[in-house]
C-alpha cells in the first residue's frame, strides 16, 4: 500500500514582542546620540506633529477627496481650507489654493522661544513666513514660523494653537475569538462610508542627501530614530560598508509613550526625484479601515498599497493618491515607544516587506 508523502508547513502566527527583545543589532538611544555627536540640551523641543500643509490648484476637488478620506472641513475661504479629524487638534490638514506644491509639516513646539530659535537656525535660507506670524485666520490661532531644511523642504513650528474638545470616540467593536466570547447576544452592524480621521500621525520625505538631511533633523530637533535602515556595500577587503538610507524618527518625550515615527527620511534612488513621500492619518479600527478602503475604491480614487501590515512601526496601512497625486495613508495600530526603546537597525529591503498584504507596488517606492 502506497503511503502518501507527508507535507509539513509552518502555520502563521503573530505575537506582540517587547521592543528590547526584538532588534538584533540595536543600540540604546544614549549610545546613538553619542555616536552621532548629538547634544540633547541644544535642541529645539517638539511636542507633537499637528498638521500638514499642501497647495492644490482646485480646492473644491481636494475638499471632495478629503471628505471621502474622512476629514471634516472646519473653515473655507477663497484661498484656504482647513480640515480636522475628530481628535483635539484644531485642524490636521491645511489646503492652500495655488499650483501643486508641498508646503511642509507643522510641529507643535514646547515654548515660544523654540520658534525664535528655529527662526535663527541658519541665516542662509530665507524664512517662508514673515518672521513668526500670528495664525489669526486659521482655526485655533497661535503662532507659526516656517523655514526650510537643507534641501528646501518647508518645515513649520507652531505654538499657542487652541485645541478643540475632541468628538466622542467611535465605539469599540467587541470581537469574539475561538475561546473568549465577550460579544454576547450582541450583533455586528455597520454603516458604509468614509473612515473618519482621528488625527495626523506622521509624514516623510524622499531626499537626495540622506546623510545631511538626517543630521539636520536629528541635531536640531528632539527627533530620535526608532528604526534606521541601511544597505551594505561590499568592500574589496574586510567587512561590507554600511550606508544608512532611511530613518523613522519618534519625538523624544522621555518616558512618555509616543508614536514609533512622526517623521521619516528616505534616500532617493540614484537619479530619482526628491519629494514628500506621504502623510498619514490615524483612524479608529480595522472595520472602519476596511469600510474606508471600500469607500475610496467606489469613488474611483487611486489605490497605491493596502491594506497590509508594516514591519517598522507595525501599522496596518492603506495608501491612496489624492487628486493631485500626493500620497496619503490611513493607519491603525501603530507601535508606541519611549526613551527606553532601542534604536533598531535593519536592512533597507525590510522597509518594503509587510507582515501581510499585497506586494509593494512601484508606485509606493518611486
Ligand atoms: Fe506611513
């Protein structure tokens, strides 16, 4: 009697693993500061990422998209639209009328003096604002100063913006698993529509000189890498040479837990263009993400990559193109870290890996 060959497979599994137990080639944040020669006390202190700024030729088209993406317009003028999420920020996205342009992210600074220090940071680049300006026209008010990084990407610091009373959080959807059944005599019911945006999570740039750009951000601001990605260049003799090509940075708030990355930088491919890669907005849960995905698809917008789960940052992601080709992301379940989280170092190829989801398309990596 013939015996069938036994096929063995390793079944999939998942776990939430402690940060210190993960990285094989990690170093502490203190060691990283020492290696990069970073003086923590000389830095401009960021508190959190507040809003993104983009310029679009047709504000009505952007408004339509942002509604479908899950943002609420707070104020509209001839020249501007400000959109909010349901969290406490007065707004998370500022669209200005004009030719297509990326106008930069805006971080909340710890003090007004941080804005003054930023305005003085270097005198060879003119400020894009008239010194420190009052944002009387914008929801929440406050002050802003905008300058550029060494490659000319705008970057704003804001202070004194009023926060709003957040809307009530969408209800938690109870999930039964194979053993635990907390959802007793309660049935799952949903209403289709856009995934409502909670807040801005992060954004990132594709740059031509990663080394210079990463030094600029990591020296001047309390931005600390959670993950550094490198490529290894084979050497004629000895160890291959390690070249860093991407940095996912959190805002250092000491022991306070913060997002794994609020800002990232990636080296452009040789001959590739520099550009803003994407900005990313946090939404509620997986059901809202799936329904938001369906909604955007039905409206005919262009999907880039999703839905899947990242490795660096662990987020469940969904990337789309807005009508002017800027990439925006919905995410849930991102990692949170603090000063005790090691700086993990990994091969750049891992950034294109996902724990699960579709293959990464060229449109994401360009
Ligand atoms: Fe992202």
